[in-house]
């Protein structure tokens, strides 16, 4: 973590959004990551998405595990709630916080080591339970913080910086998220901010478990020829299947006009997402067909990016558990401890 705060100076031309904050208000401390690390671009995309969506910083809770990626919440949203948990344990801590207070927007930031190795079980259960959150994996194919060992998402046959070959099959977090029931599944690239910002914004508006795998090259240990997570390799093989044009019909996100069929998807919060299909036969609302399409592209060595799957009618864990709406810290003693008669009634119902 860094202890270098950013200077308080503000450029007079910074534009405030509808809730009165400029982009500067969504930033954090000075990053200590390597210059050129993809993770810093993802932090910038998160800042941009929050500013564009007029989210008040104190309404966000950002949680992470351990790794270079998990350090990044210190470098954005300095005025938000934050919890840097233990390696691989972000999802369970986030689930608890979310159950205690559903009023906040939950942002989980993790790495491929954090989520695909030690935290694989935690990742799986957060997805299958439909915890309402934005779950971002900053995927570089290595354990960056501990000096570049292959992670579980590294492709079979990819080469390490020192020339060793990875012989293990990769864990495909996108495929797992789809199979486990996540209701918003996307893949982005840290080198394509124009694509990434709307993907994050869409996830923030989503009503259930939203997962974004962001390929984020590690310039120190995994950006060489023979790596399938280098800037060059991803630029060459990245193939967008869809592009989010708008989150609200009122709010346009500026992107280059692209060819393709446009579909409008009403979201749980009343906003509308406008999605442009860039592959004619791709259906991002059909889970099974989305999985087939992504796997077919993968077999050809192409990396499918964009919004890969969305269920606009997503339900979250609170709906499944029928929990009370107000945050638990707002309940009075009578509501929290309803007394012996209420307990006796519950017990009688279980006999
Ligand atoms: C319980 C535990 N085991 C192992 C470690 C050592 N460790 C720290 S970070 C890390 C992996 C980080 O890789 P990743 O999540 O991909 O993040 P990156 O640094 O690549 O962004 C490991 C194994 C640890 N901190 N805690
Ligand atoms: S070691 Fe890799 S992942 Fe970590 S900050 Fe440097 S470039 Fe980024
Ligand atoms: Mg990593």
C-alpha cells in the first residue's frame, strides 16, 4: 500500500457530475504499481464509470484480496468504504457486508491468483448465490506480487519470462461464471478503455452477480513473446462480440459507431442498456449459446470480449433469503431482539 496522498490541487476545468463531484473526487492515493501495469488502467476505468454514473463515492464499498490487483482499491475511490481482506477471501467478506447493508454498491477487486487458486471456492459460491456485486478479476496470468509464477488462468503452452512452459490447463473464470449462474458476464482488456468503462458501468447498474474478467498485462513478468497475456498478443487476438452503447437512454457513452444489430435491455433499476451485437449469430441473452460461441472462439485462439451474457431480470441473494430491506445498523432493539414470544413462534414452526 502507498502512503503518498495526491496533492489537493484541483484543475479549475474539471467538470462536476450531477451529484457535484469531479473525476478527481473518485481518485485515490498515488499508485505504486509498475509503470505500464494494466491494473492502473482498470482503476482509471472504475473512476470514469463512477463519475459518469453520478455515484456518490461514499455509497461504494470496495473490497479486495491480496496481490498487485488487490492493492488497487487504494488508488481509486479514496472517499469510499474499503476492506483489504485476506488472500482469496474477498467474496465471503463482501457477502457478509452486503447482507448487513444492501444500500451500498459493492465492488470486489481480485486477481487471477486470488480468484482462480486460493479463492476459487469463494468465487464460485459468490457467483452461484447471486450476490449483488461487481466482481472484477484483473487477469494477467501470473502472480505479479510474488514475482511472476504462472497462475491458474495461464494458458497451456504459454511461456514464462525465463522460458519455462506452462503444462497445466487454464481455469476459465468466464466459463465458470456462466456455468455457475452469474447474471452479467463480461470480458474486457485494460488496453481498451472505450470498451471497459461501459462494461463496468453496466455491471454497476446490474441487479445481481456481475462478473468482469479484465485481461490486464503484467509488464514486469508476463509481457514477452510466447505469453498469451501480453499487450501484443491480446491486441492481436481480442475479438469483441458486443459493445454497450448506452447505459441510460438519457446518458450517451461516446464510442465509435460500429455496425451490428442493436438490442435494448431494460435493467432492474429502471435504466435501459443498449447493446450492439458485433457477431451476427451471437445472442448475449442466451446462456448456453453464449458459452458455445465463446468456446468456439477460444478453440480458434480468439479472445471473446464485450458483454458476453446478461440476464436483465436477475434476482439477488436478498430476494432469495427474503431479508429485511433497511441496513441492519438502522434497526432498533425491538426489531433485532423481538423477544421470547417471537422465538417460541419460530421454534414452533420448525417442529
Ligand atoms: C494465504 C496466502 N498465501 C499466499 C500468499 C502469497 N501471495 C501474495 S499475492 C499472491 C498471488 C497474487 O496473484 P494475483 O492474485 O494474480 O495478483 P497480481 O499480483 O497478479 O495482480 C500470493 C500467492 C499470501 N499473501 N497469503
Ligand atoms: S509486478 Fe506486474 S502486476 Fe504487479 S504492479 Fe508490476 S506489472 Fe503490475
Ligand atoms: Mg495475477
